[in-house]
C-alpha cells in the first residue's frame, strides 16, 4: 500500500488564476471560439470541445520526449493525460524514466513497488494487469516505474529486438485505451528509442528559454533515424512551449523563434511558468483537480483539445 502523503493544504488563489493580467495569446475559459492572433502574430483558431466517445480504443501512442531535463515532460504527461480523461478519453500514462517522477507526481511511492514496468520488459511471465494501477483521476491509469528501470537499459542491450521491448509490453492493452502517453527520460538512450519505436507520434515540450532550441536538432536527427530504421510511421505530433513567462520579453522572443522554426507544428496552447506545477507534485495530483480553474489547468485542456483534433 502507498504511505499517506504529507498533508498538502488546498491552494490559495493566485493573481494569475484570476486571469488578472491579460496577455495576447493567453487562453481564458469562455474565450470566444473565434480566430485570434496570438502573441507571435499567428492566426490561431480555438479548437472545439471533442465529442464524447461511445466506445474505446485502439490507443494512439504518444511519446513525450526531449533529451533536455526540466522542460516539462513529466508535468505535461500528467496534466495532458488528466485533461484527456476529463474529456472522457481512457488514458494510460507510462512512466518510462527510472527517476519515477511521473509515478511520484501521481502520489505513488515508486521505490516501494514490487512490480513495475521493469518486470514487463525483462520477464516473459510478467502480467501487465498486475503492474497497471488506477490514479486519482477517473479514466486514467498508470504503468509505474522506479530505479529498477535503469537496469533494464543495460540488460536490454544484449537482447534481440531490444528496441521493441516497450512495444511488446504495452501491446496487450492497446485496445483498452484511447491514448497512451509515454513520459521519456531526459536522454536519447535505448529507453527513449523504445518509446519512439512503439509510438504513433512524439510530443516535444520545449522550455521558452535561451539555448532550449540547441538540442532540438539532435532530437530531430534521432527521430529521423527511428523513422528510417524502426518505425516508418512515427510522426511529430507537435511542439509545446512550456515555462512561458508572459512578463518577460525574452521568453516571448524564444517562443517567436520556435514558431519561426517549426510553424504549425507548434501547439497554440502555451504553458506558463507558475508555482502551481511544483505544488501539484507535492499534492500528488494533476493541476486539473488541484487548481481546476487555474490558467495552467485551462492551458492543458486546450492542449488536450488540440491533440484530439490533430
Ligand atoms: P522534465 O520531465 O522534462 O524533466 P518536469 O515536468 O519534471 O520536467 O519539470 C521540471 C520541474 O519544473 C518540476 O519541478 C516541475 O514541477 C516544474 N515545472 C514544470 N512545468 C512548470 C511550469 N509550467 N511552471 C513552473 N514550474 C514547472
Ligand atoms: Mg521527467
């Protein structure tokens, strides 16, 4: 059983949650569904709410990847997943980073787990149903990991079909979910290659900071190699600007450069930098339930609508 989490008081409202300062390109609940120009002068169209589903699956598999750490991969996996679940999608989150931050961020004491994704990768007899756990969000499950996964990276190297281990592991549940999100580790090593090899598409969070574009060429190179050698159908789903600080010119300039470089691949949804996200990690729940009316929760809902529309 999980040990109870330290008491986390409900959040106090922040100014930014009240949508006090208006910045071009911000998303507000109740925005007119008209086309508007965002902060980088792009014509953006509000994406409508997705239609409810009557049956589920097969899942779209989306790898959330960027070899740079601290860009919001784990945060985006949790909160995009929770927003998709709010729209009635069945979601499986795959923690594919031995740090186990995704599991911890959902209130799971990852180091205490006896079976994790490691067992699915390395043991033929392991049953995925014994590893999948529900989360506090209805319709969203978790395939947890912990530090054991770092051993898999080493042990897989000598295996036949080492790049397909994750694909084999999740295959039995593809029909049960609408979306499977894989939270990748911050490297382009074998674990990330496994995620790209079984994914339909990749979502790249990119922090709006100087130098954030530097590693992107290497990531694009890796995506090219995976498409040529392992997974010809892999698409880039989109690039998500994170850690955006609307008060500084510099982050706006960075986002502008990202849009110049990648055009329509860049999602209209922008994730602002806010203390709400570190708070959610302590609380062990997504921002959509922790601070449901916050700007951050709205931004991930908008991302979810865009993802479903792409
Ligand atoms: P990654 O998985 O790419 O390493 P994380 O999602 O773990 O990145 O984020 C790194 C840290 O930044 C975490 O402490 C997280 O709470 C915090 N964080 C993530 N997104 C935001 C944001 N939009 N604003 C402020 N802090 C954030
Ligand atoms: Mg992470």
